């Protein structure tokens, strides 16, 4: 789509999709490294299993509201930031799934007829 100023909407910086989505675990990992903390120490301080935290840091598990609040208390990373990163990550992963996007397209075509 072209804007009224003649610029393609997919070329506007706010509309660009990152090559790879950023999982909130990456931010948590960076904060741990910056503060010279181990995953085990953070897990202990927030009362979760180290394996649970490790799965988040590796991007294998998402951050929910409770976990975001625990991490905010321990590392001073705003819970809203972690949750927004998770939402954006989930959205980008879903949009990059061609099978899912075909399914959405099919549903939109059916809904357009109704």
C-alpha cells in the first residue's frame, strides 16, 4: 500500500518487522549478565524452579503476568515491558507461520461472503 505522500507503507520504520522476534528472555539474560547474577540466584530470589526460568531465558516458555511482576521486583525491569515484548513476540511468530496465515486468509474470505 502507498501512503498519500507516495511512500510504501512497508518501508516506513514503524511498520518494519524485525528479522527475528525478540523474546523477553533475551532481555532478562542481558540484565543477569549486566548485574553479574546467575539464573539460579534469580530463580531462588523469586521462588521459581531454575529450569522454569531457564526455559524463559532460552525462549522456550513465555512470560506471563505473574512472572513479569516477579522479575520486575527482582531486576527492576518494568513488567509491562516484558509483557509487551512477549505479546509482540507471539504476534510475530504467529504471522510468520504460513499455515496459520493461510487459515486466517480462508476465514477472512468466508467472513467477507457473510
